[in-house]
C-alpha cells in the first residue's frame, strides 16, 4: 500500500480539509506529520496514493492550499 | 448455597461479595441489576473454577455460580505478589477522549495522533484501560476504532470500565475489547512496571 500525505498551514485548516474530504466520501486519516517532512503544522492527512488526483481536485475546488508528498514505503 | 442480593451495589461490590461467599460455599447465586456486573462475574467464575449461568428476569440478572473443581490452595487474589515478570508490563491508562486540557477539539486531535503513533511503535503496552470519557473511544463512532482494532489483533488487551459505560449508557455500543471493573483495573495498575497516561 503506498500512501501520500497532504500538509496544510494550520491544525484548523487540516481539520477543515478533513471535513471536506470526509464528506466527499474519501478515505483519509489524520496522522502526526511524518518526521521526514518538516512543517508548521503537526498533523497531516494521509491517504492512498491512488486517490491523489481526486483529493487535489477537491482541495482546489474548496480553495484549500496543501502540500502533497508521497511517502516512501 | 448462598444467595446474594447485589442490586443497587456499585462495581466492584458484586464481585467482592461473590468471591467472599465462594470461600465458604461451592454454590452462589447473586442478583445484579446491570449487564457489566454479569460480565465481571463470568470472569470471576472462570478464575475460581466455577461454571456460571446467567438468567435475565425483568430488569435483573440472576447469576448462578457452581464450583466444578476444588481450587488448590489460596485463590488468585490472595496469592503472593507476582514475580518480576508482572512488574515489567506497560499499562496505558486513558481517562478522557481528549489529550490534555484547554481545547476539546485539540484534545481529540492529539488523542487521534497519539493512537496512530502508538500503532507504529515496535513495543506495545500489554493492556490499555479506558475510564470516564475514555470509554467513548472504545464504542461505535469513536475516531480511533481502527487503530484500537489493530492494537487488539497485535495482542493489546483493551479494557473499558463497566461503571463508566453504564453511566454514559453506552454499554451496548462497545465495539472493541471487553468490559472490566475497578478490581481488575486497580490490580493491573499496581502490577504495572510502567503506566503511560496520555
């Protein structure tokens, strides 16, 4: 299983994104930001890399900025 | 044969009274008014070498215990303190569904992050105890159910306080692990080598 993570500017932005993506039925998990990725925000949203495009589209539609990284497995 | 009316008695009274009675007789019938107590009594029966039958009648449960083999020597709880082995167990004590004070929303985020991280650790606690608001994490709708199920399959015992489940009226929504009582919980805490309480 290969995962990607979306990192936002703040905890509240992350939670908002979680709600938006969750309501759209996407399978995402709130996790601590992986150590190898430095960030202002300590939590990130993890999802299966296969859904990356869907998630990027939804975030753009919701006007939410995020950095998306693929996690090495 | 002794009959004990434990209706209205709070956990762990029913278990203590039954255990005491079993020291004098081989058959005990105890009447309790909540499901959590019947689960605790089933476990006591198993520890004491008794067969157990639970009969529900209106709002109460009649629990009949009958010893089927003589216990050889002092009962479990009277045995001398366990060996060094027991003192090396790590116990996770969760007393709320949020981690820390200040913001409830943040607390829940932290708790979710904590349990995710726990799942990635090589060495896991032997038991996780959930009390007060913590029992909201082991019932249907909990944000960490998948993490808890993962811990359970890896051998972590998940104990939810029966009194707490009963108080919040969510006993029938328990989704992972089993119901425990103050007696078992206190024992686990005192025998622990390390207690981690997020």
